[in-house]
C-alpha cells in the first residue's frame, strides 16, 4: 500500500494549499506570475452559460447535424472526453473532434460532413497552431465551394485567447461567433473554460450542470479544508509520493464510457510534470492484467462510473488491491461528475508538481519540435522533397534495451480506424507483456500537444517507437506549399530529431500501405 503521510505533512508544513489559492507562484518557481486563473473557472464561467445555451438552441433549430471541432491538445481533449462519455444528445448536432493532419483522417471527416449542415469550431489558444490553421484552410475552402464566400463565415465559430491571430482572422472572415477565453489559463487547464464548454454546449450538454459539479469540487479543494480531507490534495499527494518512490507510471483504469477521459488526464499530467528529467508517466487505455504482470513502478487510479458495465474492472482492481498494489478509487455518480474530475485532477497535478519540485504550468521542450517543423517546412517549400529518416528500424533492437522501470511509447503517425486501433492495442500488449514494462499508444501529431513534453523533457526511461504509413489519398493545404501528408510526415521527422537530440532511445518503422498487416507482423515478431 501507499503511505502518503510524509508528503501530506510536507504540503501542510509549506502551506501549499493556502498558497495555491493565494496564487503564490513561489510555491513552484519564484518570480513567476499568472497561469492560475483556472482556479476560478467553475464559478467565473457560470454567467456565460445562458449565452452558450442560446447559440446551441439556435444552431440545433437551423438543422445543423454535425459540429466539427478543429483543434489540438488542450483545445480538443476535454470536449472529446465529454462527447465520448455522453454520446449524441437528442435534437442536437453530433460532435466530431478532428485533431489530426493525417490526410485519410481529414478526408474521412470531410466526406461525412455536409458543409451545408455542419458548424466548424476552430479552437486554438495561441491562434497560430499549425495543424489548426491547415484544417481551417481546408474546410473553409470546402464550405465556400458549397455556400459561397459571402456565407462561409457563418459556418465557423472561433475559440481563442484575446488578441490572438485567430481572433483577427475570425473577425476578418466574419465567423458566426468568437469566444475569447479568460487570460491566464494554460491550455491543459482549460477544460472548464470556453475551450471545453463551447463544443460541449453546441452538442447539447448542460454546461451549467457541468460547471456546478466543478464548483462543488472547487469548494472541497478549498484552502480551509484539512489536507487529509481535501480530494485534490489527497490525489496530488498520492501522485507525487508514488513518483518519488519510483512508482511514476500513473495507470488509469476507467469505466468503459469514460475511457476517453484518460486522454485528457494523459495530457494534463504528462505536459505538467514531464520536465527537467523527471515527472509522472500516465498510462491510459491499457487492458488490466494480473497483478504479477506489473512491475514495481505503478500507481493505479480507478475511475468508476455508476451504471457502467464495471464487472471486469471491479474484479481486476480488487485483485490488484488484494496483492498489495497501491490503488486510488474515485467514484462518479454520473457523467456530469466529469466536471468535478476536471477540477480535481487540475488541482492534484498542481500539488503533485509541488511535491516533485516541478513547475507545472510551462512546457519548455515542446518548442523544440515546433522549431524543427518550421525548418523542415521551409526546406520542403524550397525543394519539394521530404528528408529521409536515419533512425534504427528494429522494434526488437529497441525493446532489447528495456530495463525495469522503463516504458515503451508507441507513436503512430497514421489514420485512426477501428482496425488500426485494435492492431496498435495488440502490439502494445505484446510488447508490454514480453518485456515487463509499461506501454503507451498515441497518435501523431496529437501526441505532440499531449505527451510530447514528457517524451523529451521527462525521465530518460522511455523507449520510443515511431510508426508511419502511406496515405491512400493526400490532400492539399490551401494557400500553403505543402499537403497534409507532407505536413504529417515532416512533423514526425521533426519530433524524431527532437527525441534524438535529447538522447532518447528511438526506432522508426514504416508500415507501408497496409498498416494493420504490418502491425500484426511487428507484434508476431517480438522476441523476449
């Protein structure tokens, strides 16, 4: 079991909770300011609910059948988690999250979205995210070809920070609405801001109820609560203490319908703590194994939603507890309790950063891949060529380097289909079982805005397998000298170079034109 007493005592002695609420950045890094406005979001966003409800009703009444969210990382993962948990709401549009530049993925969303009955939400805090800009260009041209240039702007909504290039573009192009987020909210802490609320309201969720649940958790995490009774502190202390004891693989077990919440937690924890050569490695979506299959590097958190088919997870978690594995249990009465969980996990992650001596509100190593991408795009514009990768190509050679406490990160720059998802899951399970290590899976370029900071700035325990595949049909990026296929390929190369520059252990495998068969071959070829 996990004794978090020493960490709780340290948080109590340092006045960590009260100092967090006072916005005292010296708790993490002297001289910093801002970045803590998320503490107020559950209450400060409540006055916006009526307006969000009004535009959602108008959109539904106009016969809009689909809302497509164009965004990456903190702009997309909270709405994705909520949409997956609630499913389609009667009388409201379906929400589709597009957070990839893989041309087959973009094309599939495009073909299934009637431009005359689709509203696009363009979401970016900085307002200059490369992927979001490319997606807007593509769908703007598609909409213009169906409804005309004069009417196209009414099919778009922007969510961004005040004064950003996206705000200027949205006003120039006459978007239907522009939502400006409160200043001082870091992207991964923005679930209860306009970034999470606008797409969710448009798809029919009661965002007032969502915020109320968040406000309830905010009160429970308040400065007046004793640390041993504060749910955010208890989770944060468990996360931080476990990591200091070598249990840095935070393994989420979830009820089926809230599995996508793990993607949001993954980004929050990885980007907040994975820096300076340390941090917490979130492991999400991993099938439960017998207790003996895990190393000594795990902390388990079980998010259990009442009413879900939980029998298998209940049995597996009970077996872990019986074997003495550390497990934190969190119960959700219904899906709206995700509003509570957004705040709990944000607060916990901030406190875990305190325990670990990590500043949780920056992402210093993310810029490295962005800079590499800009340079590669410039070279591609000049030559029209894609550079060739020089990385090792043997998965077994990569896995042969595994040591206890390591983890494998599978990074797939491919289309996401049910068959590819299943094949990646099978590869992940086989690699983890054969070498007794944790394994994660992420799609690129989404992962650059999620686990990318951890991969390059976190502990040196990662083994990184980059997967690429041929595109069935490439697509142009209007107004740019590259295609979506080229952009995806260059982003993969840029991240590979960034990983190598950090001394990470890497391998790169091209899956060709039949990724499912190639993944099966990789899985079957794993040697112990």
